[in-house]
C-alpha cells in the first residue's frame, strides 16, 4: 500500500492535490463551527438538540453534494472532480453518525430507550434505515471491496438514491411545519434524479437546453412537493403556500432557488469551452455517484 491511500490530500500517484486538500478542509468547517458554538454556549437553551439538527442537516447536504459530483464532472468536463466524490460521501456518513451519537447523548445513552424510540417513531425509523444504508455503502467503498464485489458494487451503490429520499423524508417529518430547507433539499434531489433519467434516456446531458429543461421541471416539482406536504401533513392552507411562490416581499421560495441553481449549471455547460473543460462522453445508464464512491 502506498501512502496516497491514507493521506486524503494526495492523489493516487502520491502527488499533492490542491482540490482534494481544499475539499478535505472544507468538509470539517461545519463541524468546527458547531463545536465552537457549543463551547461558547451559542446554541441556545437546548444546545444538544440544536447540534443534533445541524449535524443531520449537514449529513443530507454533503450526501447531495456527493451525488452531484458525477453530473457536474460530465457537464463541465472537469474530470478531476471525481477525486473528491468518495471523500464527500464519507463526510456525509460521518455527520450522520455524529447526528445519531448526539441523539443517544440527548437520551443519556439509554440504549433501550433509543431503540424503542427508533421502533415507535416513524421518522426515526426512516432516519435509522438511511444511516444503516450509508454505513454499508461506506464500508464497501474501499478499493478492495470494489474489486471484490465487481459488477455487484454498482448495483449496491445505486441504493444511495433511495437512501437520499429517506433522508429528505426524515428531514421533512422532523421539521414539521417549517419545511423551507427540507423542500430545498428535495428540490436538489429531484434535479439529480431528473439528470439521471435524462442520461438513461439518451439525452445529451451536457446540453444547456436539456439542463435548462431539467431546471424548469425540477423547480415545478419542488413547488409541487411543498404543496403536497402542506396539503397532507399540516393544517396550513396549501394554496397559500403555493401562491407564495409568486410573492417576493418576504422570502424567495425554494422552487426559485432550485431553478436558479440548476440554471447556473446550464450556464456552466454553455461556458464549458471557455473554462477549459473536456467535452463529456455520451453515456447511457452510467455509473452512479455513490456517497462513498470511487
């Protein structure tokens, strides 16, 4: 084994990678900020509960970022992005594990009660299933396991999208009435799923027009998901929330942020020739960007 296998800022050849070093440092920033806020009593009257929420939020964010690596690599032609996919996926698992650990701390390490709560509360059951799945993907993300599993590795790691769906549903239920950020995360996941669908159907996934169409459809689905949540799970009139997408006096709804973000990706595709990216190869049913992928 070479030292490159153990130092995350080195590439496979053992050469220092500024990209890997920068991403590795960035992944620790939310945790360090949270630790500082906890140490300085800046997390409010229930610091552990707040820390539980924040670590869970970052677990989902990093998971979605890991899923976005492969699409961005193919759209922009920046092939070196693949170097950080496994790192970001393992960070998602790390934050999820801390999220669960803090939950056990909040229950005074009463493991029987922890197990009972997971079994009896639906959103905790979903969250624990997602965590268990991520742990399995993390364990099987090593080069040795990839070689051992062969083609089965791809099939196993496609489960990551289901785990992401479970994570977002867990986020929705835990957030109750204020689902602004869960809706934003759902919109990002919808965009990623639309990208995979377009790729599987043989569309040119690096075409700015295709990406713009994905942006519009993802935004509409995001608004629909928000409407559906309020219609089914709360007593808040869903039409009022839906119409809020046309009002900008107080806030910009998640659907517009999804549209803006996806349109930004379409712009990157348009500018690819000027940014030094390589033209992407056309793929069909391509390898999934697993959270702890190679």
